[in-house]
């Protein structure tokens, strides 16, 4: 996953995978999604991101292990 923020345009771009995009769909005036051939979401664009998200910061929670994987003691 890649997250890019462009402060000059207040645009947030979230890329979930690098599948080939075949269509971009407008969800509303400020949000677009890109889908692949299987109709899976590949990416999302949010215009006016700071206003839409209404958050002063971005917080990431990145797990240190994969789901179901055990940590050695």
C-alpha cells in the first residue's frame, strides 16, 4: 500500500495494489476509485482531503506480524 498526499492540491491518493486499472469511478464530487478487471478497488483519490477527513494527523497501525503468525518467545 502506498499513501501520497499532495498539499498543493490538498489531494490524498491511496494505492492498495499495482493491478492494471481499467476504470475510474466517481463516488461523489471529491472522491474517485480506480478498479481492475475483476472490479476490485486498486486505488482511491480524495480531493479536498484535509476538509473531508477532518483530521489534523494521519496515524498508521502496522502490525509486526501477519494474521495467524505466532511470535517466537
